[in-house]
């Protein structure tokens, strides 16, 4: 995946931008797919993101999940 090799600096993403938010959502989504059953704290530590950023990304991922696939149900 392309995003695995990119950093915020190489993509020139501004703090607070929608592009940065989308970038972080995809990072969190990818980590959750590769590490099924992991805790939010593990995602925070592995990706080096703020806890609020991870919580918001998970909220976005859950909102976009289809109810029939059983993904990210709470």
C-alpha cells in the first residue's frame, strides 16, 4: 500500500486539514485490519497518534462500516 511508505512530511499535510484526517483514518484502518482484536491503546502507541485522533478515526470507520459485515461493532 502506498501510504505505508509515506510520512506526513513527504505528503506535506497541514495540521487540522481534511487530508491529514483522511491519512490518519487510513493508517488506523490498515492497522486494525492487520491486528485484529487490538486495543485502542495499542493503535495509539504503534502509530504515534494522539488518543483523540485515534478515537475520531475509529468513529469515522464505524460510521462507514456496513451493518451486515460485522466489522467494528461495539
